[in-house]
C-alpha cells in the first residue's frame, strides 16, 4: 500500500482532512496504527470507538473490530452474570452459616449446615424426607439457627409440624385404646 492509499484509508475511517491524515502519517513514519492513535489522542477523529490493527509482512490494514454499542451490551451481560454468581455465592454462604438442629426431649442430638441438609434432600429425597417425618413421631424436634437472618420463620413451621405429628400419634393411640 503506497502512502497516498494510506492517507485515503485514514481519511475514510477517521473523517479527518487530507492534510491532517498526511501530517499524522508523516509524524508516525507512515505507520497506519500509530497515525490513527495520534489523531485520536488529538481528538481529531470523528469516532474514536473503533479498534485498529496493522497487518503483518509489510502490509498495513485498517480494521474496525468492534461496535461500541455491542461492547456496552457485553458489559451489561457480564455484569448480570457476575451479579448472578455473587447472589449464588451469598446464598451458599448463608446456607453454610445457618444450622439445622435436631433435638429430642429438649436436648440437642445433632446439627448440620443447612447446605448439607439441602444436598442430602436433593440426592436422597426418598430416604431423608421420610426419616424426618418419622422422627417427628418419635418426639424429635427440628429447628434452624444461625447468624444469617431467615426471612420465613422456619422454626414456627417446624413447631407446627411437630404438633401435627403429636396430634396424629395421640389420635392413633386413643383409637387403639378404644378398640381394646
């Protein structure tokens, strides 16, 4: 590409005059990329949003690689993905901080992080949930405690489940005693 073609290419892509393009090329030893950067630093380009690259093997090309609006959309998408992963991380942290407590006769039998309970319930649903329900009939009480604020009062729900299990057990005992 001769010098005239380089001047024309810069004029076409940056919107500067012939004199400005020629002066920028002369100031930068006829390197297209350096000339365009030079013009952008001076604020003479019509649009400084394009990225430019020089070619290899002595061929120099002016290449527009990205639209600034698509960059904004990419940032919005990456911000959304980042926010989602931050939310998931915060949720996992809260699930680890809060504990699922198992008590019998007012004495704590054991506790585990809520995260472990969730993983067990997802992986072994058909074993864990029936065991928890059967535990209610054998006077086990379940509660949640921890440093994180729990939006729904799960302990009240656990107490209601315990009372319902006690009522069912008492009704069963009473019907059995009435039959004798």
